[in-house]
């Protein structure tokens, strides 16, 4: 059942239509307003696929998911195909593909993913250690709301979100990049929806590229590959986000 109270749930809703040779086929739609200059945001597409994966496995959390993006994807009808690989007591592993459906009914694959899913709320867990401290991010109310700014003229995605950016890190918009390939801020939804593990797939790709803070020509930075590790169910409230790039070579970067 889709909770139509929230835009994200509507925009990532899927409906299973068939099972062919063990592969689960879902009808879906890539919705308007989750895009960067007309092409759907990579994190949004990953969350759409994540919804179908959870439906097949009955496990809510993509503990790890890696997607390769094969082509841009504008708004329109889509198809998700999820193929189970293995199911164990703790995790299940699947492959998944997202296809755009053209007006003539032809399908074009735009994303292919491999995911391992589980239930973090009931996971037995194990030894844990943290070798990194929380990055220095200003409080939520002191960061700048991204929607309604010049970024929103290009990244329509921010109109759906209550994303806030660290003032020093989004000063590139006014021609004052920080000089550090860093982007900090807070992720939240504009309509009050809580952030769950599937929303983290969107959050992983919801901020301007960190390299926008370098003195380089600014342009479209399409996602070629995206890997997300979800280590815990998010705590209530906005999620602190920190992105950095160490390498940029021949126009390709990691973040």
C-alpha cells in the first residue's frame, strides 16, 4: 500500500505485474520534479529500484547496493525487473534493472544494480568500531535552504526536499567556491516525511557535487556508478550529510 500523503512514496511506488523465469516485473513511473535539468536524479532512481527490491525480498533495508547508470532517464513510464540470487537467514541478494518505456512501448535499460538486503531493525549485529568522528556541520537552522535558490532553477529535485547546505559550501552559487572539494549539509523532505533507509539512497546523491567548490568550469556531473552502504536505520529528524572528493582525473571523479 502506497502512502499518498508523501511525494517520495508516490514517486517510488511500484506494482508487480508478472514473474517470468524467476524474475519479478514491476510497472513504475519516473516522476517529474526529481530531476537535474530534465534527467532523473541518480539517487531517486536508486530509491525507486530499492522499493521493488524490498517488495520481492520482504526485507526493508538495502545494506549494500551498487548501481551502474547506462543512460539518462527522463520522466515517464518505467519497468523494474528484480531477479533473486540467494536468500539466507540474515541477508538476501538480488540483481535489478530499471528500464524506461518509450511511447512505442520499447524498453531501454538505464540502470543495473546488485544489492544485498536485510532488516536492520532486527539484525543481530556484531562487533562495531568507528574510526572517524562526526564532521563539523553547522546546526540545521543555520544552514541555507536549497529550495527556492538559484540551484533550484537547475536541480528541480530540491523543490521536493528541505535540503540545507553549509553556507561556506554552497557559496559557489554566488561565485565564491571554498576551494575545498567538500559539501556539507542536512537532508530532509519538504512535506515532513521521515527519512528511512530507502530515503538514504536518495540522500546519497541529493547534494551538489563537492567539486563545484574547486576553481573549475561548472557543468553537468552525471552519475556513472553509485554504491550505498546503509549501516543503521536513520534516527528521527534531518540527516547530516558530508561529501568530499579526493580524485578528479580526465573528467571523472569519486565522491
